[in-house]
C-alpha cells in the first residue's frame, strides 16, 4: 500500500503545460465527433416523439410510413427486450416508450430511410393513438397524495408508508441531536428554496453510427463518456453478447455527465439489425433538450442555528428532488453533500425523490450537490448578515478538517477546505473595494470524487517511444495529463508518449468518464502500468548485464545497476532497452487493471462581485475568482479550465438557465435561444487559484477537479444578489423578472 | 466485531439502530452479515452500497480489509457526472 | 420546395404570383431557415431576392437613405453616414442576433417576420421609415408601422415583397436611440424594447418626438401619448416619469417563457426613459 | 429536385448537387465531406457552424446550400496551410483555449473574421463578437486570452 500512496517527490513533467496531443486535430477541424463519420450504404434514422407529457399509447400504426418509398425499417418499443433488472429496464423504456409516454419528447417510434428527408416524411405518417393522461411536472405537486401517478409501485423499501405514489426514494443522514443544537443557537434561520432543472448544454448533440450484421456482430460509433457502459447497456437491451458489440468512442463534444448513459444508440442498432444496413442517428438540439437527461429539479428546506460569535450549532435540511419520470437516487448525494463543508456536532439531512412527467435525469457535474449546497450556503450567508459576521471567518471557524466527522458519516482525512478558505481570505479580491450598488458573495463547494474500474496498457516501442492505451473518452484534455504522468514515471520526454482511447474490443473494461475520475484513476493506472513496464525493462537490463533483477533500479528514464554487488555498468535508457527488446525476450509492455478507490474529496471556494440593475433586475457579474484544491495539478491549464468552465456553468444555473414547462406540460424552451447558457459577453475573466493539498490515495497526490467547480456558483451568486438588493433570493434561476419581482415585493 | 455506521433511512430495518455490529474481516463480509442479520437491508445492498473505511470511500471492493478498530460507514452507491 | 433567384423585380413578382402554394422570400434567411428547420413552414417556392437590382445597396435620397431589402445588418453597420443620421436605427438592427446573424439578417426581413419583438422595427417606426413594396401592381410606399398586423402576419398582399426601406432626412438637433431588455448581454429575443426619436429647438426643448415599443403588444406600438409627454420639455425628470408612465400604460403584453406581463410593462417604461435620455444627448441636448 | 452548385471553398473550385432545402452546412458536411464545421443547434444560436460567405461571417446552418452558387466560402479547414497553423490555431493550442473542441472550429473562423476587421480589439470587443459562439467547457476565459495573443502576434508580424 505504501507504494500506491502519495509520496513527496520532485516532478519534472507533472505540473508543466505542454500542448495537448489531440490539439492540432481539434483546431484544424480534423477531429471526428459523433456525427462526423459515415458508412457506405448508410441509412438515416429519425425518432418520433410524444407531444404529450403523459399519455397512454393505445396504438401505433406504422403501415403508411412503411409504405413510403425509401423507408427501410421502423422500430417501436416492442423491438427491445425489457430486462428484468430495473436499472436496465428503465433505460430501455426511456429509449423507447412502451405502453405510456411519460414526458414531452419521449420516443415512441423510429424510422431508418435512405435520406433525412424521407425519414422526416415517414415520421409524419406514423399514426400514434394516445389517450392523454393528467400530468405533473412540479416536484412538490408530485409528492402530494392526489397527484397524477407517473409510474405506480416504484417506491423503494425505505419510503415510509403513506407517502404519495410518486415518491420513490427516501434517505436520511447525519449525527448528533439537532434539537439540542438549535436550542444552543443565538439565531436560527429557516428558509425554503427552489432550483430549476438545468441541462448540461454540451454543444455536440448525441450522435451515433450503428452497423449490425445478420450474424449478430455489431459496431457502434458514438459520442459518449463511456464506451464500455454503452456496450453493456446496448447489449442488454438488444439481447446480444458483449463480445459481439464493439463500441468506439468518437471525440466527444462535451458531456458533463449527460453522456454517461444512452438515448439513441440502441435505437440505431435495432434499426441496423432490422434493415441490414449501417444506420446513422443524430439528435437535433430540440431533441437534446426534450429527451436527454437534465438535472433534478428541487425544493429544499434548510434550518441552521448559529451563536453570536459564528459557531454553527446545528444544521438540518429536507431535500425534495425530482429526477423526472423514473426513480432517481441523486438526492442521496445532495443529502450527503449538503453540510460537508462544516464540522458539526449535530446535523440531519433527509432526502426524497418524486416522479414527474419530465425526462429522465442524467448526471450533471457533481449530481445533486450544487442544489443542496446552494440552499445551505444561502442560509449561512443570511446568518452572517444578521449576526454581522464576516462570511469567510464564519466558514473558517466551522470548516471541516482532518479528523472532522463528516455530515455523511466518515471521518475526513487530509482535506483542503481550510487552506482554500484561507487562500480566499488572503486574496486581494476579498478586500477589493466595492462601488455603490455592487455586492460580493461567496460560497463553499464540495464533491466526493470517484475512482472506479480502470484498465491501462502501456507499450514500449522499439524506437524508445511509448503508446498508452486507455479507455476513457477525453473531454477536457485528459490525454495530455495521462501522457504527462506516463512520461513522468518512465522518465522520458512528454512528446515520446502517445495516449489513445481504445474501443471496447481493444482493452478491458473502463468505467465511464465521470465522477472526476479520469486524471485520478486512469492516471493512477497509467503510473502503475509504467511501473510494470519499468519492472520488465529492469529485468531486461539485468539479463544484459548478467546481474540480479533486484540489483537494477530505474532512475531518470534509464536502468541503473544499484547496490554494492550490482557491478559497474553504464545506465541503459528506455530507448536502448527497447531497441534490443526482440533479442532480450520480446516486446515490452506494462498493464494495470484495478477498481480504484481512495479518490480524495475536493473543496472549492468561489468569490464573486456583481451589480444588479434595480430597475430591470438584470445582474452583471463583474469579478470572479475560483479557489480549489486539486491535490496535484498535473496539467495546470486544464485544471484551470475545469475550474473556469464549471464556474460558468454554475453562473448560468444561478442566473438564467432553466427548464420551463407550460401548463400543458410541454417544454417551452427546447433550444439555445431560450435555454440561456452564458455567452462570452456575459462574463468577466474567471480567475483561478489552484491549491495543492496532496490526496493521500494517489501516487502523485491527484484529486479529481472536474465537478466541484459547479457547486459554489449557485450560492455565491445568490448571496451576492441578495446582498445587492437587500432581500434574500430563494429561487433559481434568478432571472431578471424574478429579481425585479423580489425587489418590488420587498418595497411594498 | 466491527461497528458499522448506517445512514439514517437504513435504521428502519435495524430496529432503529444507527450503528450495528457484525463479525467481518472484509467489505464483502460486512455486507453479507448485514443482509443476513437484517434482511430488510438486502434490497438496498443489492442496489449497491459504498463503504467508507477510515475515511476512504470504497465503492465495490469486496476484499477491502476491515478491522475491529476500523471506522466503517455504509454509504449509498454513488455516481458522478 | 423550389428555389428561384430572379434577376428582375417583375420576374420575382411573377414567380410569387404564379405559385399557388406557400411561398417565402429569401433575403438574409435568418428567420426563414429556422422556420424551415423546425418544420414550421413548408413552402412550395422560395424566391431569393438578393440578385434583384438595388437590393444590396444603400443609396442617398432626399437627404435620407434608401436601404435595399437585402442589405445585411453588418453592411448597414459599416455605413458611417447612415450611422450618423440614424444611430438608433443602426444600433437596433445591429442587435439582431449574433455577429454571424448580422452577416445575413436584414431590416426588411426583420420587419416582414412580423415578430412583436423585432429589434429594428421600433427604431424604424420611431424614425418614421417607409417601406417600398413591389408586386404584381405598381410599387407603393407604406409606413413601416403599417406592415406588421399581428404576430407573424403582415399587410403584404399575395405576390408582394419589400424592396427597400427609406430612412428620411431629419432636421438638425435630432437624435434617436433604441434599447431592449434581454436576460443575457447578447443572443436573446427582446423581452421589452423602446425606441425614441426626437428633435430639439435651439434651446434644447423637444419640438417633435416619436416613441415606439416592442415586445409589449401583438405588434410594435407607436405611443403618441409618450411622445406628447416629452414634447415641449427639456426632458426634465417629471417629463421622463410621464413618458415612462405613458409607455407602461400603452403595454398589453403576454406572459411567456421570456417574461411576465408585469415585468414587460414596467421595463418598457424604464427602457423608454433611458432611450429618451440617449436620444436627447445625441440631439445635442444637455441632459 | 436536385440542383447543381458551383462554388469555391477555401480557394478551391468545387461542385456539388443538393436539394433546395439543404443548408450550406449540410452540403459542406454531407456533400463535400468537410466535417470541421459542426451542427450544434441548426438554428443559428450556437455558432459551431460558422463559416465565411463572400468574406462575411455567417452561420452555415442559416444559409441554403444553393446560395453558395458562385460564392467564396471559407471554413476551418482553410485556416492552416500545409505546414503551418494559423496564428489563432497556434494560440488556441498554446493557451489551452479548447477542452472538448467541438466549438473550436466555429470560434476560430469567427475570431479570424474579427481580427481581419479589427486587428486590435479590446477584451470586450472579442467577447461581444464571439457572443454567438457558445462554448460550454471553458467559460471563455482562455479563448479571449488566446484571441488576444494571436491578435498581438499578427499585429507584430
């Protein structure tokens, strides 16, 4: 274990900022994304979607569509296996509805045709008979006993009897006596909050090209965060063996969690199976919004007690999340994360999930945490204001640290929260003067980070270069980080390493690119694969020198004789050993396969200055600084990139992004025109401060960095807006009409 | 015996106890013994649980060794984005 | 769908008149292509008018400018003379969509799309601009405010299309301005908007004004009471307050995904107030 | 009904056949195999399909393919010469101004059009010019820095 764990060392490559290996392809337009490949004889597929939020599918008549010249195949729900396992069954039913359409945009049939125009025409000729049912899209409404039932009988055993039929999930976390804690407080504040569902908003719509032959062999090209997971799901839904389905991950145009599952891939495969031809299926943007996975929408109550000198005596939160039309456990993570930044003697969080007629939730960057932490950090800010306390001092005072029993149970090891808070306090931004009308807000953020199944092969080429084969799609520059770690461990130059992402037939299973796991887990496996190769290279050198393997050590990219009896030999470099590898036993490779644990948790603190136009409710973000513990920043440019990108997604969530449903249960804003992600002119520079508190669970101290940055902006912005207008905002997004209404209501 | 801290909603199936003791030397044994002693926990265990062992979270590792002095906290199986 | 690119106005009119099915005019295409993509319209015939004589030029005429119907926002924005005479109209047009959309979008298209939220239209209405319409009969000139008759509906008859928009000459000491409210800084449709055009006498008193509002009624609205509130004043606070109140009173907006009735009504007044101050300053007044 | 179109793409004369409904983006990607321009929305809201049409920056999803007749089109594929990246491309690599990279072609084409019009833009000029190019990964910070770095380099060249 000692060898796996973090050790202090001097890095030569890690921490530098070389160009990414896939960079030139991406700036020249050569990189191939999901929709960029075609196959000879390919058909185009389109999906027919329910216009109703909730409806019984009485009948589907495809005969007129099938008769249209150029239509080669049509599938409906009946063409997919319904797995016994609920996890897969829910995906299957989401991919193609069976007896009921559960949300506006739910797929009900799909067509493969010789051209996009014919496919579009065919969709119009499919006659679906619906019996429209009452619908519910609001989480609080859905929890009521008299709410329309989205799916009956889906509650897990923890849900107490007597809850509404849409309640599927209940969880509770915490320790200590909260009633006693509140009694010790000088001030207790209790508030309710709501957050809208938001979408990951990746710029590349889902796209795939499927090809399945009569003997059951299939190839699938798709944009995904995890080709192995796509294989598992598609093989299950189509009833084929994993070995027969080879999934290749295209370059991926953003995911943020939204591409950790499947929506269209099984449909394309089923159509290819039916037609005997390759089938390309690309979502429109409207389909992406309507029928892929946004976040949960939430309704949250938070109660916190504080003493006059800023000590939190107890915290309590009730979280009501809806993950759409299917059971969803995201509230677990929200309930665990809500108070993670605090060292509390008494804390209790309870979480509920309720079904609504909305699309099936998919992960979005730290799923469940931003909403819960927004609510908690808002109440902490209100307490600081009321007690006239400095909000950073209060957070420092109450910060979780090594040895703190976390709000979700385990005791924290080395964590970087305190250092991050102190860095924020020492930063010029925190004390910069504000002009009249401007306000400053801040928030802590937290995410668990994960490891997971990881498999890496590292091949030493005879010319002294190295190929690293990994299995996680590169969304934000991870190939560069992996190459850096391989080069570091091997002691060779960065540009001697080429890292590629394998298809599912070329490497063992890798978990999805999620949970901020890639730099941490794939990095760890790469370092160990390099050590495996180093061991073999030391063995070859020992043979050449005629000494014991134990008497060879690896240093600065070369084998050296070591120890008193090793003898005197000039070191042999990797290139020298590789050059004679055929003569010394054959090709040299290193491997590592592991289910990685020990991802260190990550904390961040965000500071924002903004001003609100009190006549229109418009918010202008003026200055923004992100402080985050990265454990070890392998490629600092891409660590900063994660911090900046996550912050801006959070800013969008706080100010403008939301799923807007009409009374008819239909999504009103399924496009980038009215689903308003931040544009360049909305933003100031996003400054970053990277802290490096090594993760004890990684050889180089790496922590995941990708998810934490989306957590703090919601409350940081809300706290600043609330300070600017002098009224506590309690709903996201803080769109101008909502802010103006709040200002007016407070004045009235 | 290993003390296992459960999260709140699991207590319904452990006669209200937040901490239970089982005889186990590994993560897998903890899960097996829990399911055996408290059958009501079985569905959740089958859906997936993680375990924090002395502060480090393990998502699936059956053979992660657990000692009598270890801090063992059961957690829901988690996913990220 | 057929695509035609006629070389003369007569040919264009003939094509449009002859087609029995749905037709669409293509100039910048930034609305038409979105509608095609969404399947909102399925025209039988699209007539590209960009090759018609004069449609891509800006010509001085009687102290004002005749702007061809296919002149893009970007081209208009690069014309220093138009910008100097009607800065509000040019800034309004330049607010339509992104830089990319500016490369194609036209004022005439913005007008004919007949959206109540069209950015250039309130400014054109405030400016007293006149559209020249070609068609099967003789060309006719119509004030821009008479073109849209409801959301997505225009007063153009079968076979008719706009060939140019005329921005008139204006007296010395005149200024105009346009402001819209959007939740972001760019890329949105106006939630409410206001355009003000005014003329001052030598002492800085407003002698004439036109005030138009967008996105607060089924069509862009010319608010005469708002103009009356500031004519004869030097835009003192009381006059500005009256202007804002008159604007808010003239609103009959809807609640939708972009804004509420309450918000639009209030913000229209705020924007009119701010636009009036800019126009006043541009006209040489000391605000 | 198919229409034959003769046009010029990145300086090369090319012909293609298309349907009247097809967008220029469809033709570039589907007919000419130039998949560097991306479709992020198809409605002019994301800028991933940005190209130049007779020197003007446009969304190729909002241009009919038939309108390319006789026109000069510039795409991301035309930015680099055989042995040399455009300064903007190099700056984007040097400044890590891309993460997933799918918006990058459109942003490069748009930024090039900006620098041709305004070789010395302010940060605000860059941000407003690029407001029609959505990037969901970077938060735009490094993009603005990269454009400014390329601009400075191009001014001194």
